[in-house]
């Protein structure tokens, strides 16, 4: 394999994730809410991977409970990402999502026995201080936090847990784990729709086709591209490249979406970015 291929694929996938807010907000304008959009998009992508999941059953037989855990954690992360991008400020949501180093370090320590040394502890502290600043500093202590902010934070926590299971169960094929993530998103969003959390949207046939197209051409491509890249690259190098997702989202949201960050928020974002870089370099 050409060594440049995984690099190119991972860069493209990270940029796609960073730009995902553009089609998501546009689909929302067509009348597709976050839950219904997740149901259709993830469903379209999951159908494409379902035959692979069934074909690889002999390789994951006996480990179904781990696939269920991936479905729960990864499915929620997919749903929460869509909701946070649609209803929240892109810059804030993406920066708060990138509290991933905090949850990854703490989860690795609790469940995988990974050591937390001084540098790792400093990265966690920097990320937490950064989040405190972005959420409004002392105002956050009074509960002045928007619900999309909380969704973005919980998205990062869930995705970090999903990654821990991915790392812990290397014997399960990547395609099977990816299919489980997408199926989890379908089941969760479908259950919420059935429970009436969000009404089934009224949109045109073009809107439904656009949602399905997003699932196949964007969600599936970005997910598989990320998994392909991280599977065929050194962990530290891959982690650094994935940070392009955050940088792409912030840059485009400011230049295209007209969003702004206060000096305090920019300081908080810089601390979270620093924590992500520290943890990514350690992974190598």
C-alpha cells in the first residue's frame, strides 16, 4: 500500500467531519430535525454495511456484548453530534466536543489501567480550564449553560467511551464495529421518534433523498475514512491529523457561518487544543 494513501484519506475524512455542519444545517432548513435526520442518514449508511456485519459474524461471535456497547456509545455520539451541530453554535460545540482527551485519559485509567503521569494530568487540567472558560467562567457555576453545550460535552464523553471499546476489542473487525455504531444511532433515534420526542418532519421527497445522500456520501465516507486512516497509521500521527476536524470546523464557522468567539472563549479553545495536541503526541 502506498504510505501516502492512509494520510490522504484521514486528512480528507477529518476535513469532512469539520465541514459536516454545513450540510447538517442546510438539511435542517429543509425541515429535517436532528433526530429524524440521524435516523435516515445513519440508516442509509448502516444498510450499506449490514451485509459486511453479517458476513463477518464468525469473527465477532461471542463478543456481541461489546458490539452492543459500541452501538450504545457510538450511536448516541452520532446522534448527539448531529443535534449539537444543528442547534448549537458550531465553534462552541466542536471545541467542547474536543474535551475528548479528558474523557479518554480518565477512561483509559479507569477501564484499561493506563497510567496518568504529570504531562497527562496537565493536559486534562488544561482542557478542563478551557471548558470552564468557554462555558462562561463563573457564570457556568450559576447554571448558565445551554443545552446544546451539554449535548456537545456528552457527545465527546460517549465517543471517548466508544473509542475505548474499539481499542480494547481489536479482534472485532473495524467494519463490524462501524456498522454497530450506525445501527445504534438508528435504533436510538427511531426510539426517540416513536416516543414523540420529535415529531416526524414534513419535508419534500427531495429532503428525504438529501438526508439519505448525506448518510451515504458524507457520514459513511467520513466514518470509514477515519477508521481506515487510524488503522493504517501510527496512533500519534493519526491523532494529530484528526485535530484538523476541529480547526476546519472553527475556521469555516467563523469565515462562512459568521460566528465569533470572545477573547475568553478563544483562550479556552486554545487550552483545549493544547490538551488535544499533548495527548496526540503521547499516543505516538
